[in-house]
């Protein structure tokens, strides 16, 4: 039995009992926090339960975890793991539930995308990835509606969610990712000096510094044309974003010549 299957079985026993306090303790004990890396396999196993099992108890349980008051300095504490698990689980059953609940889920995900806690922001991206794995059309609609008016952290959540190789096996999905990247880079160019000094911008830029290469790799012709176009932009942050992506092994190992061509444009 794999570790994830073992976790799934432990969680299932308590969910069947509807023992919320025991489930909470199980998550806390297995969180791996405090520590450098939360137990994401356990979070995934928890979220797996909500792919096919949605009921009032399940919804209330996730609400309980999302409403837990974290300390003023919650980073790297086990209590962070409860809303992390709940957020990933929201992505699991989004396509399984009714429209009113779906609207609540989307509102919650955008709210937490703007959270100052980086683990919660990562969990939002993972929740969106769970939705896109089930129905990319839903994500296309959600992101297309939001992207132009999104906050910097919401843009980062969108970019991070789309940088998910399983969904990039289908060309139309990857084309959409490049279209979203175009909108986000145009946003970057429009920002003033003071906006670029914010933590929100730093987080968005860091996301862009790897995600664009994830989109380019499966669609090299369009992808490198995209990079070449933006290499001509006279913007220091755009140049930094492009150089970072051009240094990723997913591009340098397979597309050395194309990488060098774009790097020449950046000089």
C-alpha cells in the first residue's frame, strides 16, 4: 500500500464516523509542521475523499478548517495545515456540487489567493489544479473572467495553477496559458516603480520566472515566438523574468538554439 493510500484509509475511517475533532488531530499530527515542507501527500489524500463524496457534513468540516483563527505569526505551525487541506479539498469537489456552492468555493479561493500566508496561496493554486484536471473548460472560464481585473496575487495564483504539466498535454490549453501570460506581462509593464517594490509584485514575478518556461516547453514554436516578442521590451523586470525562464533545463536541454536566439535579443 502506498503512503497516500495509507493516509486515505486513515482519513476515511474518521470521515465515516464524522469525528471532526479526531480528523483535525490526525491532520495536525501528520502535518510535518513545524518544518521546511508540509506533508502534501497527506493533504492530497484528504482532498481525494471529496472527489466523489460531497455532503453537508463535508462542507461544514471544510468551513471549520477554513475559519480556524491562525496566530498573528502562523508561518510554519501545524495549524496552517488545516486550511491548506481544506483549500485543496475545495478543488476536488467543485465540479461535483451545485452552482450556489461552486460560487462560494470560487469566492473563497480568490479570497485566500490574496492571503499573506504563502502556504495558503500555494493551496489555492493546487485547488485550481484539481479543478482543471477534472474540467479545464471550467478553469478557462473562471480565469478568463478574472484575469484582466485580478490583483497581483490573484494573477500569481492563476499562473501557478496553469503551470501544471498534466493539463499542458492538450495544445489548446497551452495556447490559453500563453494568452494569459501575455495579459500578465502587459500588466507588469504598466506598473509603476512603487508598485514593483511591493511583496505582491515580488511574489508574482517569482511565479512568472518559472511558469512561462512550463508553457513554452510543450509548444516551442509559439512559445519561443512569444519569448522573442517580449525580449524586445525595454523593461528590467520583463528581462529578468525571461532570463530566468531561459535558464530552466526544460528549455536548455531540448531547445538550446532557440534559447540562444532569444538571449541574444535580450543583450
